[in-house]
C-alpha cells in the first residue's frame, strides 16, 4: 500500500524556558539557561545532594482548569494538557468539522505521576506511625493521578477525540516513540490527526535523590545555569528538567484541504536497542549509529541530506562520547559540513518529554532556518571521539538553510529513537 504523508501543523509547549511556543523558541535561539535553585520542594527539609533543576516557572493550572478539576490530576497531566491545547489552537483545527474517530492522542511519559505517588506514600507512612491499626486512607484520586495514561486520556475527554489513545514509555526515548507511533498511525490511514508529544514532572526529592545516587546528575550547585555543558571536558552529568511538548501531526492531503499552515514534513524515523546495559550507553555508539541509519533508510535519504542534528547530548561523560562516535561513523566527512547542537544545555533533560521539546526545536529549526546553540562550552575534551572539527554550534545560534533536521533520543535500558523532519514539500 502507498503510505500517507505526514506533516506538522501545530505546536505547544510548557517548559523551563517558557510556557508557550513563541517564548520557548525565543529563549532557545537566545541561548538562555532554564536551570536554577530548586523551588518545588523545601531544600532545608529535603536536603538533597543536588539542589538545582530546570523547573517550569510561572505556571498556574487554574488559569486553564477549574481548581476542583485540576486537583484530580498530577502536574505531569497538567503540563500535557496545557501544551496539547496550545498545539490544537495553533493548528487551527475546527473540531466541529472533524470526525472525532479520526483524531487520536499518543503521548510519551517516562515516570508519570511521581509527585502524587510520593505525597501519598508519605501520607500513608504518617498514618501507620501516628494511628497504628487504623484503616489507611488516601485521596480517591490516588490511582488516577499516578497512572501515566491520565495525560493522554484527559486530552481526549476534554476534546471528544475518540481515535487511538495511549502513552508510550521507553525512558528518555518515550516522546520520540510517541511521535513515531503517531506518524505510523497516519501513514497507515488509521487517523487523520494525532496529538502527540510527551510530558514529565519529576522535579521531586525522590527523583533528584534517585538520579544522584546513580551519579547521573551534575553537582554544580554553585552555578546551576552553567551546569549542563555537553561536549565540554568539565561536564559531570545532566540537569533534571520538567515540562511538556505537543505536536499536531496530520495527513498531508487533509491538512492541505483545510488550508493549514505546515511547519514541516516527517521524512522518516528509526528505532534500535543497545542490548548492552540498564543505564550506560553502548560505548562504541553502535546502537546510536544503527538508529540514525534506520531513520535515513526509512526517509530514503543519504547521510549528506541531513543539515542539522539535535543531539541527545545530555552532558554525561559517557553519553556524549558514544553519540559523537556514532555521528562520525554514520556521516563520515559530512559530519563536518552539517550543524549539530545539544539543546539540553538550555532546557535540562526532560526525561520522557525530551523527545517532544527537541522534536519541536527540530521542526522550528527547519521552519525558521536557524540552528540553536549548545551553551556553556568553555573547553574541549581530550577524548579523540569528540571531534571539534564538527559544527557543534557552541554558545551562539547560527542562521543557515536547514532543509532537514534529525532528532536523537536515547533512553536508559538502551532504547534508541530517531525522527527526521524536512521542509514541507508540495
């Protein structure tokens, strides 16, 4: 069968760099850091080793939802809902003119309602200590708040979308897996429109502690805004981020028929597994290379067709090296002609939502012909696998033609996902 073409017609964001697409994109291009001292929990009461993160700021869910309704949901679902509604508005979809059975919601979520889980566990423990033998009680919203699919479910409930609806979970590759599933549903004619992306709200003491004991996080407490420094010799781990990104993907002829603005077209995607370790990347970058090759094959492209790579680029000692090695192996001499950047240097690592906001960055790079920067670069690494002849777009955005952009995401457990966007064709 002939596969349908898939285009991007709407974008929405709730991020450490802004709670709308214009604010988010302007800060990305300007090279602003979203990192600062943690405010979401009491650092004196919860004395975590790492005391900073890239938090969502100035976000009030009651501006979007009734307080009674909002209290039924975890912040993970709040972020997903607000970003999705922005993307739907941005797309110009007239729900009264659409068949709801042909519109779905597919989101990536890594950790789900972890804040709600933490709060309820503490509450249960206090009941056990203070009222032993008494029947335990929790909020009736405990289960709905912690399950990950709440994020996609609520978007469909509010909008009446009755098409495919689920979440994907593959650690830090979750959102890109969701984007890929959305593409496939439309390619195969199973839907006309899919609201896709990802959400995460893991800025909690338990998450920070858990990642800290794994030595995954930067400990640069004295300078949070410079802590995420991919490709620099002094990098010491990632900075935890939170938020959500939403992308409206649509069948091309359907979008054209309603006169929709098209940001970009999906060219292809790839998936692979490292089959190596629960948390560490395969050191030779073989899984990362394979996923990029798979994406190029699906897109019918050659390595030299790619103009920009948005790296997974977490600022970890092992991860950055493995990804650079993979890029060199796949792209050869073209690695020195295309542009590359690691935007987690600004946003932090949004875990399950990373592929959503980095997918948005890739789309906007294609749409605006701008490559965002890798900030906080001060010194090179002596590791020969990081070849500084490549254009890592250090510290300042670059204007150039971006016909195509490839976005990488790699998750704990060796989950690799990659998607390629290109300028919209006729």
